[in-house]
């Protein structure tokens, strides 16, 4: 029978997966970086949209689970979250396509601009507040990051800072990265309940956020210096916390210390943190 006399199914047109990006719509440009997970390149989507394209090396992630989750992630939209545009999942390696952030990771940005940043407490605090806003949005949507750190935030034009790779840690297959005993586990950003029971929550993200604030106010120093992971675990479990950075006012350090309360229930949520930091920022002007 000719198509015109076949009834049109009500789902016609809805079946195309809008989170699926066709590779023909992508023009791959220079490499931005690489790691054991694969390569990241800048790209142009539909001719004009600047993107970052993660080409995930096989065996890095549980891809089918991630592709399922991508449908949820594309719905998370906030000016301080790196927007997931979609995935190319019909070929291998899969591509993860996000908005492009032209100044790269916050960690490298802090290290590269230390001299101009170190005296500018207002700008450093503003960077922390932007990350807090992105995290407050995730908290409101009951979305846990699991690997919040300055290396996983990105800087765009006009000192915009956005949180990236939220939730991605759940799909990494390398158990050196996923288990708290592994060599690649982010021990220095983990609270006691994660070190002891891998109990992740928005309150474990708050602990990591306190460490990210410390990274910002030290312009990208490594937390706990050259201490081995085992020594950091021992200190954190005994309640020893990071010292106040020289460039950090006491009232800002007071907020960091709240993020490092031993019990997750004693830590403030990101909504509270946002209000507290806004008050501190007012006090600075
Ligand atoms: C003047 N400077 C010159 C040098 N410079 C750059 O080269 C530069 C410029 C822009 C960059 N932007 C981005 N860079 C990246 C990027 C670059 C290198 C590596 C990565 N790494 C990843 O995405 C990544 C890392 C780990 C993982 C696991 C699986 C372990 C959880 C997953 C993914 C991301 C992602 N982006 C997403 C949006 N924008 C960017 C990155 C670098 C910065 C500006």
C-alpha cells in the first residue's frame, strides 16, 4: 500500500531521539586534551554552535547505562552547569557533546592566572559563588555530582565558571577510579562517610565544594600537598582539616569549615551556602 493511505502513527516525529546527535552535524576541530578516557576535541555543531566533543575510548564507561542517563542529563539546564547537548551513540567510540568553554578547566585557569587572581578576593569569591549556584540547582534536582573539584569545573568568557561532568563518575568502569581504595579515587575531596562507606550524597558534594573553595583561594594548590592518600584518610577521619589559605578572609574560611563538618547532617546544603556566601560578598564591597 502507498504510504499516503497508511494511518500516521500518533508518535510520528516524536520517535527521533533529540539527545541523539548525528555525526554529520558535527565538524571536529583541534584537540583540547586527552586522558585514559579518550580524547576531547573542539567541534562545530550544525555549522555554528561551539562544542566540546568527548570521544570516549572503548572500555572506559558502561556506555549503554550512560546513554540512558544522557536523556536525563540533557534536561539539567542552568547557567552554571556545562550544558550537555547530546550524544552520538550509533557508533563507537561514543561522542559526548557539550557546550564549549574557551578557557579550559578552572584548576588550570587558577594556576595560569595566579599573579592577577591572588589579590582579587572578590573575583575568587565570585567564582566560588557561581559553582555554588550550579551545585544548588543539582541539589534541588536531587542530582549528586560525585567528583566535584576545580579540575571538573570550566571557565568561559567574562569569568563565567560552570560545573562539568556531573554524575559521569557513576559510569566509569576503571575501579582504580571508582573504589575508594583505588589509586585514581579523588580521596582529597572525599568526606569520612565516603572514605568509610562510599556513601555519596549532596552533603558529600558539599564537603568536596569546601575543598574546591580551598583550591580557588590557593589559586590551584594541591590539597594536603604531597601527603599520601593513606595519610589524608587518617587525618580526615581524625577531624584534621585544611588550613586557612593566606588569601582567604576569616569569614570565608568559616564557610569552608562548615562544609567539613564530620557528620553530613551537620553540613549546610548548597542553598544555605549560596545565601551565606552572598552575605560575605556584600561585606567585601
Ligand atoms: C589560553 N588557553 C590555551 C589553552 N587552553 C586550552 O587548550 C583549552 C581550551 C578550552 C577547553 N575546554 C574544554 N575542555 C574540556 C576537556 C579538556 C581536556 C580533558 C577533558 N577531560 C574530560 O572531559 C574527562 C576527564 C575525565 C573523565 C572521567 C572518565 C575520568 C570521569 C571524563 C572526562 C575535558 C572539556 N570541555 C567542555 C567544555 N569545554 C571544554 C580546554 C582546553 C585554555 C585556554
